[in-house]
C-alpha cells in the first residue's frame, strides 16, 4: 500500500513538472536521484505524460461544454432584449473557447510523445 501511494505521488510530481515544461532529460535526472533508473524511470515518465494528456483532454471537453451552454443561453435564452447580458455571455463564450483551444491544441505538446524503449540507448 505504501509503495503504490508513493508511486502515485511520484507520478503526480512528474505530471506537475511536465506541465511546467521540464524536459524528459530533467525528469530522468530527477528519477535517477530518487533511485529509479532505466525502464522503470521511463515507465513512470510515460504514465505521467498520459496523465497530463488526459487532463488536457478533460479540460478541453469541459470548456467545449461550457461554450455550448453559454451560446445556447445567448441564442435561445431569456436575454434576447438585454444587450449587456448578450455581450457578457459572448465574452465568456470567447474566453472559454480560447481555453478549450489551448487545452486541445497547444497544451498537448507539454507532454512530448513517448520515445521507443531502445531509441535512447
């Protein structure tokens, strides 16, 4: 139990470092300092990268849902004769669509594609 908890904490810390933009070499150095090496360290990095990509996908989907709800309220809601509310809903929809664009297209490069196991040897 303690091993799995410490492994999940380690994956969380690696995912945080990936979101901060650290390179794979920095992550490998961090894992080697913690006592992990070789394929085990690469496995941890790959798991953390998948975790970051899944988070980015979830954030993009949530942003898309929020944009759809805001636009539906803007077009079919009770605000047809309230231009201030229409402007507010339009601005919020633009902000959330920008966030969705970031998470769907831009942030996917935070976690680089996993290298083949024998490519760096």
